[in-house]
């Protein structure tokens, strides 16, 4: 009987050859699943890094505005600088990924 849980199909295949094929497919699917989950994980990390750069710029600008009394200007500057930093990090990541391939 096949260990995969397909007893009806294992009767059709001589000497467990069907089980071997099913196990090969499972191994291929596992590696594909790992590749997809790795890509999703990297995407979330890089997206979070970009968002964190923009948020850090906005918070630092807000704190400096509060401290210096220059209401919207340093927040806007912080958002622009944070966005630039986020895009720069994204550019470096994309170059690194391009070098891997």
C-alpha cells in the first residue's frame, strides 16, 4: 500500500511505482513552495524596510518640527528624505538580486 494515502491507485501500479512518482511530485512541489514562500518573505521584508524609512523620516521630521516650531516643513522634508532612503535601499536590493542571477 502506498504511504501517501492513495490505496486505490496503488493497486493499479505494479510494485509501488506510482508511489515513487507521487513522492517525486511531492518533492518538486515542496521546493516550489519553498521558493514562493522565500520570495514572499523577501518582498515583505523589503516593503517593510521601505515603509520604515518613510515612517522614520516622518517621525523625525515631526519631532524636529515640535522642538523647533517649524510646523509642516520638517515633516515634509523628513518624508522626502525617508522616501529617498527607501528607494535607495530598494535599488541596492534589486542590484543585488540581479547580480545573483
